[in-house]
């Protein structure tokens, strides 16, 4: 009997304690842990509770977990796609398959959180908090108008929280009220269909309740910018419907799903537009996709930002004020010689970007149904003749990447070996490498240094979403000496206020394009693709070849999503919902035949003409000094210090000028030709191992197991929820290790 309380309802016990929020309301309350129904009878108190939900639920620039979606970092999602090298737990199925009956190499837990007994670390604690707010506001003495304004936001966040669960598990317990903490509160998993219906219903309620406040161009008061709107709810509904219609949940390719989804999403688009959303800068793409780059750091009312987390650059000299909220993305992607960490792109990701004609390089064959570019792709000079968004997604040796210091000094204040580059205003990335002894790089050799004090820098760095000072009036404070601004107790060289856009208007359009294709409106799909590319700077046919073939159209949409949303955390979701690792042909142990993707010819990869991601590798690359032209400057022990870049010393001694940084504010044609000439003379492209290798240096290959498309529960989750059914394909801790029986696709 003692163990019987360890049911699903038990983990909700701690959730009766409410968390505090930053807004000050009901000031006589010292904290909100003990607030009861009375708090909801005051508008300021009830609104404070809704503000609290934003703190619980808004996305954040962090590695993916149960609470936060991936935002494009090299986390478990990023390392499961073309974007980064290095095996995630999802793709290391050959040597290290994830398990549900072990405390080592456990299946990733996006259900319970790190500690099931800690309400703030449990997803159903967040759900209980939302349910508490919904019930409290409904039972309050507020006016109906006040209730609707607040409830609309609460219903949105409940749907958002359930969406994050359902995309991983297919079906989860639906808890729509505050439960008593006893065994009778146990709630079994619902089917995926019921979960989708529940999520969509919540989003429709949210949209309806928020309509009077937000469908006349958004919230009337600028102070409310960043709050969800009717458009936010319906945009998320479109994402949810797109997932429901995808091969992951629609194995038989039911045409009625596409028809119904198209009708709803088409109608919803008018409401989304009425909330003031649209493609940012659609009428003026700028120079070299500068408008595309600009939107990511726009702190004003941004039509692209349908679902957004806002940040600031407030300085907390004590290090603890809760109103200091910095976006750490800028710090993370900036090079090491400016105080950042730097993200290195994989060779595969660099190779797959379109050429300047909008078509994939002929050497990139993952999408066999799409036409290849007639422009020659030179892998050693990947910056030549590329899609305009390429230059806003990657940074390479010899390109400007300016920053402003805000009066706090430059990078040399942090490390005297760092170059000043006019206090960042003229910063140019030079991240080529050389070796201590001049030897050629081999598998074991790690003894190399980088130009401008960049240690082991890669050939291409991620630049996406950067607040480039050549584009924006910098919304960060650069503090290389580490003084002032803090973030989690750490010095922040770049304290950025750049918003995080979880759901952009471009995604609203591409979701509709995908459903329109299946619903028989292929021309509408291509029109949307053209519109997206025009914003990036394409003209004419935008490099698109219109085809009446459904699979070709979907391939074009998936490829466009890969480029448009690069390093925004969207690719792994696309790969899972289309089962692009193996096509879905191989089923998990115990799965019924109904799991076969019969509506997609039995294999989604074959249907699309997509090369399965399993059994591939992602490599890295770098540029090193070309010793053939500078052999008299081969590195000796006297040339190993930071201040003696052998190439720069050679150039100076021979009165040769290193090129000025490629300036994206100007025409690139001659600039890139000049840079290519410099590369030819002085730099050598060198491929480096990216994904792991075996001890004998033989290659290891990606292996995403079929059971990973729907996750099972960790042993600890099952132990805390003894009646909870385990997912098919995963061992059940509560059933002696027998395979799970819960079928997410059963209706």
C-alpha cells in the first residue's frame, strides 16, 4: 500500500507550491508559495500568475531538454543532423544503444525531468501549475474580459507543454485539472490522436479568447510585446497539424488529414496576419541577405517573431537580480579571440547549401529528385557563388564579423595576444592553423596553433543569428574584461538582448506549403517557396523548378527548411517526422505492421529520393598554412609563441598584404575572387575527422535505431509511475523487463 502512492498523481504533490515571478504584484505577499484562490480575484495578482507561466514555459538559449526545445546549439538534436559533427546519443546506436532498463546510457528523458520528486524539474509540475492558473482564474471574481485575456495565454502554454511531450512519446497522460495527490489520481497514457485533439482544442480556445486583444495588429500596448497572441496559438496549431499529417503519425498517408489541415491552416493564416505577423523586410532583401540577418537581432516589434522569448542587456552588479536576462547565443558563437566559444559547422552542412542559382551543388546528392546546379562547387573554396543566406549562416577565414565594444574596451583587454581590429569595429575572422613542427596533420596530431590566438579553430564557424555590428545597431554590451554583466555567475563578453524566435512567420508559410502540396495545391506550395527566397534576395524563378510530382515538391520544401532554419533547432524534428534516418522500413521489436509507412511506398526516403542519414558520416575541415609557398618560414621552436603567426610574418617580410575582410555590405564578386586567390597561394584545405572513429581509426557511422522515433521511459520514470505503460520497442521496468505494449499510433 505504501508503494501505491508512487503513481502518476504523486509526482504532482509538490506542484501545489507556486513559483515566484519577476513582476511585483500584491506586494503584501512576501512570496507566492502560499497563494490561494484569493490571488486570482485581483487582476494584478492573476496576471502575475500568468507572467509566472512565461517564466516556466518560454524557450531559452540552452541545450535541449524536457523544458526547452533545441535552438541550434550542438546539443543532442544538433549532433543528430547534418549541422554538427560528433555523435549524439540518438545516432550512436551501434556501440551505445540507449536503454530503458539501466542507469548507464539511459534513454534520454523528455518526460519527467532530471528529478521526478522536484516539481520544478518535472514536466507535469509545469502542467499542474498551468492547470492551477486556469482553474483559479475561471473561479475568480474577475470580469469575463479579464479572464479571457489571461486564460488565452494559459491555454496556449498548456498546449505548448503537451506538444513538446507528444512529439517525443506519441501519447502521454492528459491531465487537464489539478489532481489530488493520491493513487486515485493516476492517469494512463492517451493515444496520439487524443493528445493531438487535446492540444489543438487548447490552441483554438487560446486563439478565440485572445482574439479581441490581438487581432488588430497585435497587443495594443507595446508593454505586451512578446506575449502570445491568437496568431501565436494558430501558428503553433499549424506546426502541430503538420506533425500529425507527417509520416511519423500518418503511416497510411490518409488524404483526409491533409484536406482538413489545409482548410484550417489556410483560414488561420488570415488571423495570423491580422495579429501583425509577416515576413520581416519582405519588400527589401537588402545587400547579401542583410535583411535576413537583421531580423534575428531586431528588438522592436518584429513581424517575423510569432513566438518569441525576449532578452535584455541589464547589468546586475550583484550578480543575482532576476530581471537580468541575457541571450547567450552571441557569446557562444563568437570566436575565441573575442571571448566567445565558437561553434564549428560540419563539412556536410557547408556542402549542402545551394549555389547562387538556388540549386544544390551537383556533388550533394541527398535529394535525388531535385535539380542540381550547373555552377561548379569547389569544396576548398566553399564561399564562392553560394545562396545569399550562406554568408549569414557561416563565417570563414577572411570575412568581416564586426562588433562594438560599448565603451568597455576591446578583446586585448581580456588577452593581450588578441588583436584589436579597431576595438572590434573592423574585426576579421582569421582562423587558419599551423603546426609546431610543420608536419602534415594526421589522425594523432593535435599540436597546432591558430591565427589570431584561435586554438584549433575549424574551417567554418556558425554565424547564424549573430548580432553583426555591420547589420544592426548592436543590441549587446561587449565586456571583454568580464566586468559588470553576469549570467549565471559567469562573465559575459557579449551580453545580448537579441530575441529568440522559436516560431517564425517563415515557418508558418512553409508548414502551409507542405500541407498544400499534399492537399493538391502544388502551385501554392511553390509560390510560398518563391516568396521565402525572394526575401533572401533571389529574383526571377528563384532557382525553383516547378514539378507536379508530390514527392519532388516535398523534397524542395524540406530542403528549403534546411537552409532557411539552419542552426535554429528545427532540422532534427523534420528528420524524425519524415523518418529520414532509415525511411521507417525497419520496425522496432514488437511493433505491429500498421507502423509500416505504407502510404509512402513503404519507405519515406525512397519516396522522397533522399539518401538515408544512417550509415553516413559528417567530417570537419580546416585551413592550414601552405608551406610550399612559405617553406623558409616553417615553424621552429622560435616560432611557437602566439605573437608569431608564421604566415603573417612571412607576408609582412615580403611586403604582401593580407586581404581586407570580405565586407558583406558590398558586392561580393571581386572580394571573393581576391580571397580565393589568397587561399590558393597561402592556405591549404584539409579535411579533419568529424564524427568519432574506432580505436584503430576506422570510421564509425551514424545509426539511429528504429525505436528512437518514439521514445520510451527511463527506469526512474517508470519506477515513479508504476502503472504507466511503456512504449513499444522499449523494456518495461514495471513488467519485469518485458517489451512495452503502448502503441502511440493506435486509435
